[in-house]
C-alpha cells in the first residue's frame, strides 16, 4: 500500500500546474500609489502634467470603466507645453514574460472635440529585465522598441469614445525572460488647435499561466499508481 500511495502522490505532483509566472491587475484607484510602476513624461517641450488621476466628471470628461468614478489614469495635451510632440510613458512593474502571456487594458477619450483633436496610444514591450529606458527625447523608445499594438495609429481615425478593451498575446520569445510593458500616449504636432486632448486607461491586466501538459512518463506513472492502489483496495476488501 505504501509504494502505491507514493506512486500516486508523485504522479499528482507532476500533474499540478506550475505557479503563475506573473499576474497583474491594476484599476488605478490611486495613481499616487502604484508600486513598481514608472511614469515618465518625455514630451518636448515638457508640459505641466504627466499621467494623472482620472476625472469623475461625466459631463466634460467621463467616469471609470469600473470602481469609483475617478478610478482610472489619464493623460492630456498638457503633457506638452503649448505645442510640440507628446510622449507620455506609463510602465508596468517588471513581469515574467512567456509565450502565450496576455496583456489587456481598457481605454477611451472624451467626446469633446475628438474629431478635431485625435489621440494615439501605443502598447510597447521591453524584454530587458527591470529596465525603464525609454530614451531621452519625445521620438525615442529606448528598450521599448517592440510595438505590440497602437490605438488610432495614423491619428486619422477617431479614438474610441466608449471604454474599449485592447488585447495582446506574447509570441516569438526564444525563452522566458523578464521585462516591462509600456503604454505611451504619443501624439505629434500638438498645438492649441490640433491633435491630442484627453484619454483614460483602466483595468490593466496581465497573465502568464503555463498550460498543464504532463509528460508522457508522468501519465504512465499516474496510471500505474492508480492501478496499484485499486488492486490493493480490492485485496483489502476481500
């Protein structure tokens, strides 16, 4: 009986999924307290505001996707001083990156003058560990050279004016690594009457959960263990 139980225990251990490589959920209840996150405004010329707490004003702006009315993070044209290139970065904490890992977020713009003031948001990736290098000027990207997706990439279409979810799935990694994702509010030719106004981001989630695929040997071990356990139960019952 002891040997059969040992086989069964070992087999069960082999079948258990590994702990999640990484998980992240952020609803931006308090933008001033985001452990591990990095906020970097590289706009030129530099304006007075970087990423800020959302405004829970449903008339002139909008309320959060979920939670309290102001529980989202926002970026505005005031990241630039009057006119220039807006490059406002929001970096996640360092995460474990594997193929199949998913990253998602919700974003929207206000309905005020969005036809005349288009915005753009990029999702970028660095696989260089804890690096926060986004370059030194508004056009550089540093270690975040991998563009995963862009919301309104050509600045020609209207940015979503309802909360809209965007998703990216990692692939083509040669091995598990660590790194960071970055959301970059990136708008060129920002002036008082052209391009960029106000966008929000909410409900950022990341998940890298390995699939539970046992090795053939572990399946055989599990079968043998179960068979031995069943035989001994029958003998004890007899």
